[in-house]
């Protein structure tokens, strides 16, 4: 439905993408991935005409409408409902019920419909912009980090909404679980090029990794062959009797494709500094109650004991008190009732997105890192800057010119220089890209201390949560179990389809849900079938790789023998050895082609089985 051909775009001396082409076909839901600063949002802005490529062509059918959620706030109406209705198509201007359903799904209450848009926080104002785009029914929906200002119930609602969306979607998000549940394809900007893959992010990243591994193997093999060829030419160039053989090598050398080593891509690589703690509990909250002067109490009679290695995640709708609870546990708010007791020897590290306002715009990244821990020297600060992807002169950037994601990395860097045994984290993944989110998850998993974290990212919840603090049904309570156990025990009781649009698949007659025993048996059958299908391919790949290595060793041995034959001037043996080397080189080329074909077949089959497993598991949720 929409296509781009040979787009090139750069800013100053930074080339974002170089000759990228793609198509978005009917009803495709495409996830756009790539590291921060590599051009994802720029590509969106080009598609809607807010930016222009340096060269290249975008083809958009006549009458094709693109909906894009803007972060800029500009409201014209006196109530949320009226403002939302501004997004309705001309032939649906009175369909207020459609707007009400969308607003409800995004977390607005019935009372909120009649309030002024200017009374709400920035996050809810962005949601209102999102609602206006959703009700406009565009042909292509562009969503840039839509989950940043959504709570977990709204995220799950919009997930269901997008799965029932009858047109095209392009989505940028750091939340890999959210993306994988929605998209039919993943399109990635990588090394200034673009690749589109059918499937989820795992399929995309696996394919990129496999291709780069093959590239590096081929490059190293070509480099060895080139070196051997150059050595042969230089050694025997003066031998008149070997002139034809030398000329043949020269022609071969000229045909060889020069492959440069892949540029190393910067990635976050860090770990939190843990302070030893010998006690069993680092923190106790006893009968805590708190509320702001203009609101009803947010927290009533809440108690929690935090073990020295607990992984506790705070979940619930926005505005219910999650951030407030974290501030209470950090000792930043005075309680109405109850108390929090930090154990002797306990040391906290606190992260909150709004703390970026406390960064000094006139300081450099390095200076801000140093200010967090005066005992560190400049080299230690530089090491932390490097871990946060501020290498060399980037560490000397002023805070005022950093993006939101870069400022978040500065806050993380400040946290790294502070030894602690209790981490309190409020939505640390906002403004991080997928790779950075993965690095943070690994750092939290290996942290030798306790973690209390507010998040709506279900990948983190499934991977790390051992206990939960749940805000639901106008109360807050601990849940002793994993996130999956929470979902199985009832989960989010307020996410029924009445909150928004019912997916088409849910409007049909419901089929009786298979039992867990049936699902386990079906999953076991799929895994068994997958093993039978993939194992022969994997074995043949190993065999092919071994054959390549064996032939390369044989070539080295034959080359050594050829050198001796040349010394002896044994023409017959020289011819035989040269022919044997040539034959083995041709065989190696064939083996590499077979290896690439095997890899492609293996990935295709693996993707099909993964999809079947994914569908099987989704039926059991």
C-alpha cells in the first residue's frame, strides 16, 4: 500500500540510512526497530511529510491517510470528550460513543470526559492525542513509543485494539513483549541499511546475527585465500616457467571482493555496584498510610518486608500511587501513619524519570557522573561514561543537548557509581531502546541485592518478578508469587472488552478452552516434531562446517607440498598439486553455498515451529 525506494538521510556528518527501500502491504503490522539515534523517528516524520529524505522516493496511494501521534500538545476544546471527537472522520462527527470507548481503554474515567484537557498531566494529554488518532480511522497508523505513558491495563487494552485493527500499523517501542504480540513483520534499521523480516523480533535479530556470522566467516576465509594468493604471486612472479600460473593467480586476486570487517556497534554493558549486606531484610514498611492534601488516601495500612535479594515489582494503573509508594520506601515523603525502617547497613539507589530535571544543563556527562560520587576519580567516571555509551568526546557533551534517552543513561550512570544493596527504580526503561532494555534486564538479574521496580513492561515482569505489589480495586497489597502466577490467579480484573473495542475474534462464539493437560501434551508434540525436523539440518550444518575446515587444512598442506615441488622443479607434481588445490577451493565454495541454504531452511522451519508454540501458549493465557 505504501513504498519507499532508495531513501538516503543524514544530519550534519551523521548518515542515518543509506539507500533503504521497503513496502508496507495491506493489513501488515510492522515493528520498526533500531538503536536510539539510528533514524526510526526520522523515518516516521518522513512518511508524514514533516521531514524530507536527502534523496529517494516515497509512493503513497491517492487518498491514503496516515495517522501519527504528535507529542506536541495543542487542544482547542473545553472537554476531553469534545477534544477527542475532533479526531473523528467527517461522516462520524456525532459518534461520541466511539470516542468514549477509546478514552476508557486508555484509562480515562467517565468523569474525566467532562474535564478540561489542560487539567491532566502530560502523559494523559499524550494519551488524548493518541485517542484522536485512533478514532480517525487512518489507513496507516504510526505509533512511536505509545506505551511510555500507558499503564499495564491500558497497554493490554491497546494490544487487543491493534490486533483487531483492519488497516496497516507501524510501531516503534522498547517493549519487546508488546511488539512481538502485535506485529506480523519486523523492519530494522541496522548499519544504515534496512531489512524487513516476517515474524517477531527474535526472528529478526537471529537472522541478522546469522548473516553477520556468515559474513565474518566468509571475510576471514577470503582474507586467508587473498593472503595465500598474494604470497604465491610475490614468490613466483620471476619464474618464467610459472608465468601462466602466476597470471592466473593475479586474475583471481583481481576478482576477489574486498570485505571490510564489520564496524563494532556500541552496546550498553554494565553492572550495578553492590554493597555487602549481611542481614535477612533490608527494609520494613509497617502499616503505612499516605495521601496528598487534594486527594483521597492513595495508600492505606500497607505493610511489606523486603528480603536482601528480593525482586519485587510494583504494578497497577497510572495515578493509583505506584511512584508515591516508591518515594515512601526511598524515605522521600513524610507518612501520615506507619513507618518505614531501613536496616543497618542498607544503602539505597533511587531512579526516577523526572530526576532528569535535576541534572545541571551546564555540566558535561562526565561532570554529572563525578558529582554523584565525589570519591571517584576522572578515569573511573570516564569508565562509567563508556559503559553508558558516552565514549571519548561524547562524555564531554553538555546535558542541555542530550535526548531524553541519553539523560536517562546519565541517571543510570550516576546510580552505577553508588554502591548499594537496595535498588528502587521507577520506569527505568522509558526512552531506552530494545538493546539497552536487554542490558538493563541482565544487570538487574545479576545484581547482588534487592530490587523494587515500577514497570509496565511485561518482559521484565515475566523474567524477573518473584513478588509483586499490586494496585487494584482501590487498594494496594503484596502478591506472593510470580507475574504468571498473578495472571493465573485472576490477573487484571478491569481489562474486560467493555473498556474499549472488542477484537473481532472475541465477538464470535467462544470455543471451550483446552485444559492445561491438553496444552502441555500439544506443546510436547510440537517440540518433539520440531526436534525431528531440525536435528538432521543441524547435524548436516555441523558436518558441512567440518568439511570446510578439513578442506582448508588440506589446501594448506597441498600449498606446502606445492612449494616443495616448485623448489624441486617437478613440473608434473606442480600441475597435479595445483589442480588439487583448485578443486578443493571450488568444493569449499560449494560447501559455503550449501551452508547458507541449510541455515535459511533451518530458520524458516524454526520460525514456523516457534509460531505454532506461540499460538499454543497464547491459547493457555
